[in-house]
C-alpha cells in the first residue's frame, strides 16, 4: 500500500507525493511516471514543477537539459555522466519516438531494455503524453504512477492532478490504480489519521525554466515539422513518379497501328474507330492487340491524362 507518514503534527503536507517519490529513491528504486492530459492541460509544466520540487529537496540539479524530446536525447543524457542519484528527467511527447504503433521496432526494444535495467541509477523519469496507450504496453507495465491533469487554476497558478500509483498484475492481466495514503499526527491527539490523496495542486514552475523550455520546445517542433514536410514531399514524389511512368524502349508502332492507337485513346470505342477508318472491327482489334504487345496500353494511359502523348 503506497503510504507517506508525517510524525510531526506541525509539518506541512502540501506535497506528499514528492516525499513518496524521494522515499523510493532512498530505497534504491527509480520512479517511472506518466503525466497524461490533453494539449494545453498543463501536463508538461506540472512535470517540470514536480522535478523542481524534487531537486530542492534532494539537492540535485534540474535544468532545461533535463527536458528531452526523443529517445536518443534520453540515452545521451543518461550516458553523459551529468546525472546524480535522485536526478529527475522530463520526457516530453515520448509517443513520437516510442509509439505503441511501432511495437517491436528497434526504438521500442531499446526503450524497454532501458526501463528494465536502469533501476540502480535511481532516477525519476516523467513521460508527458496526451494518452498513455500511445506508449508501448510492455513499457507501461513497468511504470509506477500516473498523474492525470484535471484543471488549471490561473488565479492560484496551479494545476490540479489526479495522482495514482499503478500496478500491473500479469497473472490476471489487469491494471490497478491506488491513491497515495497520507498518515499524519494531529497535534493534541495520540492516534494517527489517514487520508487518501485524491488530488494534488501543483504550482507553476519557475519563469526562467518556462522560457528555456518553450524555446527548446519550439526548436523541436520546427525540426519535427520540417521532417514531416520532407516525408510528405518524398511520398508525393513517389506517387507522382508512379503517375508519370512512360513506356521505355518500346518497339515503334506501324503507321496503321499508331492511327488506331491514337483514335482509341481519344474515343475508347472500336466500333467508332472502324467507321472512321472504313475498316471492320476485327482489323481495329488486331491493330490494337499488336500495339499492346509492343507495350502501348491505351487503357492505362487514358485513365491518366498526364501520360497521353500526341
């Protein structure tokens, strides 16, 4: 049962989840958390703010370098040697590089290897994504918690989260979500009281890191948009190439075959061609059949005006 205990009745209990996450780090564990919410719901700002709260408590450094947008960036940061025990990382829009739609891809394999092997690094890793099922199911089985954005209070500059501890039962193939239990001592009373923490009002992160994050996010988005445009252009060129395929190294048509071929492109009717040429339909069919053997398919060309040559 996830629990946090306050033995001093005068101690503030405003960020119990930070206390819980730090306890896991002290117990030689890590924290893998999804922060889920629609665009503009405050999920990334909340994750950044929580990381700032954690860094203040355990004296680790949290900068814009700890906010990453790709699996490659994550691996470079982990391997950089800059992270200390208890450091926090925000992985924004992870579904772009490790989507569940690419299950068993090389990226997913590497990502799953990482999640199953880096516990000893004692890091807190927050994944900010619109929907958790955009991520690979195998990876999600390893996550420890989920924070769902509920609303933003612009007056108090806070974002309300619904935080739960997540557990996957492989035997029952079922997910369980549990609220954090806060146990505290009330001044003047001997017994402890217990409350389920169903909501968490997370403050707005510092202005300095917001500015740096927004600049970094803009650079990422611009690069992503450029990549998307290049992929669309490449796809368009491939489609255009299919349409613009012209006969190559074809044997030339005889004058009579060329005459029947040109008329067939125009009228698509052998009877009408026979009348125009003053010959029987069988002769028209024979000329068109010979043209087709030489690679001149009037049906394909008539369906693609770009291919029509005169």
